[in-house]
């Protein structure tokens, strides 16, 4: 059985935790973000388990919609200039508490996501210590 890794993320601007312990998905705190679609505004709770694409939202998000995501604390937009290599939509970036970043695609239904480390040796060691067997 594959080990589930729940990522603990922070806003890259204000460094406030984005983890919502009051709204769990699959037994782990969700990632809470403000959400803007072409039709509406709301809040989204994203599953924090790596490779899980489940989420809940207080608004309807149509498939293939590109969403804008914002920190619920400082309200800064989390989109980065990088485009998704699968669908071309903007990527969204969070800071990992253990070091590095996790990036996800902003298009509903796209599965592109990855973890990136700036200082590979140090941050990978922290990541392994946190999530390794």
C-alpha cells in the first residue's frame, strides 16, 4: 500500500499556514484558499494528501475552468508565471513547511502537480525526515 503524505503548506507571501484543521479531507487538514472563477467568488478546501485531487468548495466550479487562488490571510494571488506543461494554464505555488515548494495547476481537472526544492540536499533531508519510513 502506498504511503499517504499530507503536505503542510504556507502562503509564499505572508508565510501563514494555509492548513485548515477544522475542515479535514481524508483524515488530514485541508488547504484553505480564497477562490475566484469567471462566474463567482468563494472558498475552496483542497486535499493536502500528495496525489489526491479531491476538494470541496462553497461554489460550483465547472470542469476545465481556470481559477484564481488567493491566500485567505493576506489575499495575495498565488498564481506564478510558470505555465502548466500539460494544459498551459497558470500554476499555483505554496511554500512547504519542511522546505521547498509544491506547485499545482489552476485548471480544474488537470492533474499536474509537483514538489520542488531549491537547496536539494537540505530540503530533501528535511522532507525525508518528515515523511520517510
